[in-house]
């Protein structure tokens, strides 16, 4: 188990334009510079092959937490693969994953793609959801120690998102990969069966819960 310490603070200031001064005077707003604290020495223990579920409101700091955890893991020598940084070559889908056809079909099926017609299409011919699932297959094919997915499942319908979440956590655990996701959705807890759930809401203390 490795302990990670996260601290994120921002100094904020307001440009004092004539209109801003008018608003401040009208509504009684203070214009002094302020320090905005997102995380202050937050300690998180993560083991290899853990599934980490970061949830909360949009803009609450989930992505910052995922980014900082990723950076610390990389600095510690772990190889991290980021779903959102995967680029798709304009080749048939079946050519983009796996060492051979059988492995490609297996990975694609685990990502929720089992339509033979999709196998022979190129990424530009797919829907957003199909491209997203293709990237998940490519993430599973990577040799990284850690898989991260910000806004996990956001482009998928909720039923598909839950099916894919269940598959991804199964594959990651069997492969011994740490799988960290951040999302505004709270309907994937059962399917992800996370070892660690981190809830980040505005102006509230971060809540960390261990799985059963």
C-alpha cells in the first residue's frame, strides 16, 4: 500500500475594472485577494490493483485529484495510461488493439464492442460511444500499471456505462492494474465494486470510504 498526499491551493484575485467596482459596490462584495483551498494535505492509501472511484459535483476538483494522483504515481515509477490521452489511428478497429485477431476480439468484447461490422470500420465512422469503448479496449491492451479515466462513461448511455464499468473492474483486478475513475455519476458503485470511494463536493470535507 502506498500513501499519497494531495495539496491543491489557488490564489484568486479580481480585476478591478469600473464595471467590477460598480457590481462590488452595488452588492457589497469584497475584492481582496483570496486563497482557494481544494485539497489540504489529503492522504489517500492505494494498493496495487485497487479500483478507485472518485465522484462528486462537476467542477468540485475530481479531475485535479485524479491528475495529482497520476503525477505522483508516475513520479514513483509506475506506468500510467490515461484514457483521455489515447489517440486513434485511422485504421480498421480490429487493427488497433491486441497482438492478433483473437486478442483484439476479446478486448473489444470486454469493452462492449461485439458487432462484426464495427470491427472493420475506422474510428471516424463510429459514434462517440463506440469510439469511447474502443479507447477502453486500447487502455486494457496497454502495459501500464495504472489505468485512469476522467469523466468515466460520460458519453455512454447509463445501462452501457454500468455494463462497461463491471467489465473494466473485472479485467483490471485480474490483470493486477490499479483502475482510477472520476465521474459525476453515482450509479456505477455496484458495478465498479470500488476498493476506495472518494466523494468531493463543494465546500465540504472530502469523504473517503473503503470498500467491503
